[in-house]
C-alpha cells in the first residue's frame, strides 16, 4: 500500500495513506511509526500517529530532507508485516448511566433504544485503539456499532471528569484527565488511563484491543479505592 509524504516545517515530515479510517490502513501507520522509532539514534525524533497518517520529527543537523525521503521510499518498497495488526487485549470496567453517564438517556432516545440496549451494544463491542491524542493518553477507538452512533453535543462541556466514557458519531473514547469536551458521556471507568507517576504513564497504546466490562457502583468504588488500575486489565 503506497503512501505520500510532504514537509511539515523544516524539522518534520508528514506521511499519509489513503483517506479512510480502516484497521488495515492504521496497521500500516503503526508499522511506519515503529520503523521510525527504531531510527531514534540516527536523527529521527518524536513520532505522532493519526488514523491514516504519521508525523515524524527529525534533527536537520543529522538528517537532510532528502535523506528522510530516501528512507521512506525504501520503507515503501518493503512488504508490510502483520505483526502490529493485533495488540494487547485490555478489559476496561465501566459504570454506565446515572451521574457517571449523564448522556446515556439521550443516546438511547436518539437511536430509538432503551438505555439497557445501549449499554449492551456498547459493552459487547471490540474496539481498536487507532491512536492517542487530544489530551495525554486519550484513546481514539474504532469499531463501535452504528446502532448507537450519536452526534457530539452542540455545546461542549467546560469540564468532564477523568475516566468518562463518551460517544461522538461512530467513535467511542475515554477521557484520561479532567478536561473540556463535547462527546456524549455514557459511563465512567475507575481506572487511571494517564498517571505521570507510572513508568509508562499511559494505560493504553495504539493497536490495543479494548473490551468494556459492565460493573456496578460497589465494584466501581472498590476498584477506585484499591487503585487496581493494572490488575483489572487482562491480556488474552
């Protein structure tokens, strides 16, 4: 699968694949990102992923734009592997509805469903983390059923609690930190998706497969109290 590239200032280059949001394309995005990260000692810098793009920073003292493009052309001629197509399988506990998911009723009404049906559809899905962005550790995930697709709020909230699970059109995501936002909130997880005191501050990464697990209020408080951020997550 071919990609195009163009300069992004004098210290970065933007690589773009076909203008689609698809798992196959995103796997190739992650493949290019991984190759770039392996070149850190050779002048490559920060790598930023998107649904179908990769922004690669580089040190112009060590590398010229021509050297960067020659490297990209050689990568384009290589066969992409499937090693990144399946990441970790992560289970995220969620308390749906009530004060933790104030927009659950609206999502249900918009789709002519009951709140219980929305919860069932959302929690039974399998979601690919395409990339992290917006705020530290925010996972943009694909794979949500169109049966519960709902537009963003017309007026974003000024402050959304960390751990809030939201819906925006056919996407779902989790707010890692308290921040403004316009996604429809349907629940909340007690897990900390972002913790600067951890060795790896981000709970999720691009390529991970996320499953949501329905929990009740007592379970939410217990997980939150014991800080079981890593114990509750399982890889299969």
